[in-house]
């Protein structure tokens, strides 16, 4: 996503970063929606009201969260963005505790504390203040929306839904919610079509659509509701581990193929310590997982 923003800037150098973020979400999920709808075939005709409500909710929350995350990524490292996005692993148990009016079990509090400490180390907090800039704050705001997305997806009323049909609705809503922002922030009307029309941009978009969207989102939407939201949130915390590993060598490969300057990141103490704490938190909770979400009787 960060490389795609740089490629788009070669075509539209005077556009704000939020334009590229919104345009990427609009293109990525509109194409994904069409392809997944085709895969669903005739079963899409059996789309229910609850599937529309479920897909619409997670699509709206996820679309706005991705725009914030992508715009924030233009102002921070990709690995830092990935770690700060995991703020929802703390927000989810806090919301559940407030809703149920009871303190979470010690293992959940401990796991969340470790995850929060890991994010703090990674974001470069120093004694005497929290050094967060625009990129970090936007990423944290996106994390709030992602927390809402996880909580919305697991609502018991949706347990009989077909996850693929709900995901089609999700993709369409994410695309539609991001498109107005891209149109409003475009320097010129034609920039919406010219920003990502180069072969390099199309290749990066294809990678995002096939590998990072059509494979991952249907899997997550199908399996995540079978777990408690707190456990799912901490499982998602493994994402920045992969991100940190990938950014050690993939940006350089993309730079050579796309003709941009996107240097590889370095393996730093912040990445090792912060990522290690988040992994320990995740492993701890998996050894003693919270109760499974309530399932209505068939």
C-alpha cells in the first residue's frame, strides 16, 4: 500500500496523501467485490437482510479505518503502522468490560498490558512524553474503527449468515465509502483515473486484490466469529510480525520493479522488543483462551 502511494504520486505529484489512500481503497475493494460476487454465482440471489446489515457495518468501519491507516502510513514506517493498528487488542476488552460492567480476568488484562507495552516500545516513546505524529495518530484512530469492525462481525444475530455473501456487501460498502473522499481530494477530476493507470500501479493493485483481499477477508469473516472478540483481536496481532519481516527486504524489490525509492527497513531493538511482547501476549492468551462466544441454538 505504501509503495502504491509512491507510484501514484509520480503521476499526480500535487495530490494530498489522503487522496491516494481513499482511491486505493475504492479501486481495491470495488474490483474485489465484483470478483467475489462472480465466485458466489447464483447464491448471491439468496442474500438476506442480516447479511446486508452485517456486511454493511463491517464495510463502513473497515473502509474508513483503512483510509486512515493508509494515509497515516505516508507519515510513518510500515512496521510502526502495523503495530499501532493493533491497538484494537486493548480497546476490545475495555469495551466488553464496560458493556458487561465487570473487570476482565487477570490473564486478559495481563495480555493486553503486554501488547500495549509492545506498541509503546515500537512507536518510540521516550521518557517525558509520547512522541506520536500525524501518521501514528491516524493509525490509532483507524484502530478504533477496526475494533468496532471486530465487535460488529461477532454479533450473535449474524451467526446464521453466509460469510461470503456478507463479504461481497462489505467490499462494495468499503469501495463506496472511500470513493467520495477520493473525488473531493483529487486536484483534478481526471486524476482519479490517471493516478493508478501505470503498469506498476496496476501490478501492485492486482497483488492487493488477489492476495491481500480475496484470500484474507473471506477467511477472516468466516472464522473470526467462531472466537471471542478478545482472542481474535490478539490473534490479529501476529500481522505486524509478518509485516516487520516483509519490510526487511520486499520494499527494495518493489523499488527496483516500480522505479521508486522505498528503502528496506532495518531490524531494530524496538521491532524485536515491541514485537516480542505482543507475541508473548498472544501466546499467553491462547494457552488460556476466554470463553467462546454464545451460539444460538440451531
